[in-house]
C-alpha cells in the first residue's frame, strides 16, 4: 500500500528526529550546574532518553500534535538574564504577598522572590537553598510515575534549579503560594526548563498558583515539570496559568500523587504560546481520594493547544470530577485526550469526565478523545464530549432584550469560560483571567 504524504514525512525525518533529541540532551547536559548532587538521577533519565525517540504524529499520544516545526530550530539553553521589579509587578497577586517565588529562565531569583509570610516549619525556596531536605529529596524528586516520558526525562537531565515547597505534617499555609515563571531571552532560540517539587505531608494544606508568562514572539522552548505529592489527608488547591509568547513551544508536565483521604483541586488555563501541550497525570494511591480537574483553553489564529490527562485509580472509594473546555477561533486547533483508568481494586469509584468545545470559526479544529478504561465492576463512571458553535436562538434571545449581536456573542463566550474560571480559588487571579477573556472575545 502506498504511503500517505504524512507517512512519508514521518519516515523521512526519523533519523533527523533521533539526532535532534540527542542534540537537545547534549545541550541541556552541558549547562547543568555541578553543585546539586543529582548525578545519579540525571544519568538514569539520560538512559531512558537513549531508548526513546523525539515524538512524531505516528505516535498515538502525539497523533494530533505535530512537533516537526521544532526540528528546524536549534535551541540553546537560556542563560541568566536580569529582570527588574517593574517587569513583573503586575503579575504579583495581593493575596500571595510574602509567598511569591520568581523563576527567571528556569532559575529561582532570590532578589525578586518574596518569602516572608509563611509558617516557619514550611520550606519554600530553591533546590540549592534546601540542604536540610537533601536526604528526603531523593525519595520524591523525579520519583513519580510517568518520569520516563521523553520530555519529563529531558527536564530531569538538564534542569538547572527547582522550586521546592515542603509542608511538614499538619502545617496549614493560609497564604496562597505563587510561582511566577518568567522567560527573558536575548534574541536567540532558547530552551527553558522550570522544575517544581511540592510535598504536602499528612494533614497539611496549601493553595498554589503557577503562572507561566512571556510576551516575546521569539522562538522559545519551555519544557516544565511540576511534581506534587499529597500524603494522607493533605489538601492542595492548584491553579496553572500558561500565557507565554507567540513564538513559544510550551510542553508541560504536572504529575500528582495522592495518598488516602487526600484532596486535589486543579485548574489549568491556556491562553498563550504558539504550540502548548500539557500532560496532566494523577495517581490515586490510597482509599477515599478526591480529585477535581478543570481546564480551559482559549486560542485563536494558528495556535495549537493540547491537553492530555490521565487519572489512574487503584484503590476503593475514589472520586474524580473532570471538566475541560476549549474556545477555538481562527485556524486554531484544540486537542483533548482524557484517560481515566479504573483498576480492579478500585471498587465503589465515582468518576465523571466532560469535554466541551466552542468553535467560533469554520476553519477552527477540535480533536477530542475522552476515555474510560474500567476493570472494576462496582463503579459509577461517565464521560462525554461536545463540539458546537454559538447557538442562533441564544443570540436572538439576547437581541430581543436590547443587546446587540456582537455583545450577545461576547456574553455567551464569557459565560462559557467563567464556568471554569470560577474554580480558581484566588480572587484577584480569577478576576484577571476573567478580564483576559473579556479582552480576548
């Protein structure tokens, strides 16, 4: 059988993809600081990469997200860059005053970070400033499931610093913790690899905001990894905002490991980047675990936003709620692949998943694939997906009450998005995101 054009393209660039991945590995290795004591962990990650290939659309998990545009760009590791306070002042949230960590080009900036309003027992800072945790770090850092994935392993090989948030038993942090990731490049294509490790020991609780920000149209590759460990009875509310520049390839991994009776509520919002991919993986490793996932993508022009989620339930009485929405305009392309895997031991599980997509253009595209993989026989599970346009009768109804057609469309889009944005627990962030949606529409 004759190969299609796409098949030929994949075959023709197989060697190029292999060489490209090896080049990335060598570039990030060469820039690694020598004082973090993580040589063994990095070597294991490099060994994993030696057995893998740079993803292509022939790979099932990358079928709808083509990274071939990256192959013509030689990314160098971003160096240190000065960022003044004025550049990030508007990003700081008043609710997080005294609990703000600023990361510039993958390195924690002690000059810009503000860490004063936290319990003395909590450890919040950079990897290098946490020597008391060195013995414990090896039990958590890069130890979560899914660490073998190609871009996660690449981050492990070459991250230069990491944000560490470690909450001891029963410590409740009232002030939300904000991490501001800033990319400041010097005009050349650059790779930035932020890393974050959050450990909430038994009975602890915190609210976390991760904000990836950039306004440059220059070529950039952001490859981020955030690992969250929730021990028994721990609670974490987590907001992840991606609004990077128009030339950015953003590939992010968020992996959450939940012990019994823990509660994780996550909201991920994508506005920026040329191409964005978020791998969101949840591993329920104990009974009576609660997970709530909310996602929103608002993209236009030729943007591409891909969310791949996995929730793995392996114990009884687990609860999962997931809702992901996308607003797609112009020639943009939204991808959602949500997988819920319910093991045989996960009896009496309740899991629901819904993906809703709003197309604003005839040339916009959506690919959606909700998945339930159920082995247990005593569960309550449901999933669904919708792809629709603005309804003429809804617009007419608003027009009949004196609202113009353009304003009616904006109101409907705003309402569609706000169902997700209302789950953001920090009020100022929620209002700022709502304002962005208003401007976007």
